[in-house]
C-alpha cells in the first residue's frame, strides 16, 4: 500500500480547546477538520447568512469554544474557518 500524501498524511494532536469541538479524540486527520467544524456549527445552530450569495455569505457565530480558537471575533466567515484553525494548530504546535 502506498504511503499517504498530502492532507491525508497530516495528523493533528487534539488539545482541550479542540476537544470541545471534536470530542474526545487524541488525534485528528487534517481531512476531518472542516467536517467537524461544520457538524459543530450545525449542532449548536451557529450558522448564519450574511450579505451575498452561496458560501461567500455563510458565517459561523463564535461561541465560547470557537472563540478559544478564533480569538474574540463574534463570527467567522465560512471561507476563513480553515485558515483560522490552521493558524491555531500551528501556533500551538499541534501538527
């Protein structure tokens, strides 16, 4: 079996802030990040529509768990979700 490459090969250590979103996992695959954030936002009814159409208008209201990752922003644009979580992961050295 060939070695995994790209996102499939990246494992992320889960700290306390990420556990609040992803549950009691010790590690995550990088490919699970967006799905987990989307599931969390849906479960807690945090998705809202801003101005514009499609995904460009989609926002996620930041509750206390998301503020721990994204800072004190009241909401995060859908397209900025991944950028923000990777910034957090790299800052904390969780790769």
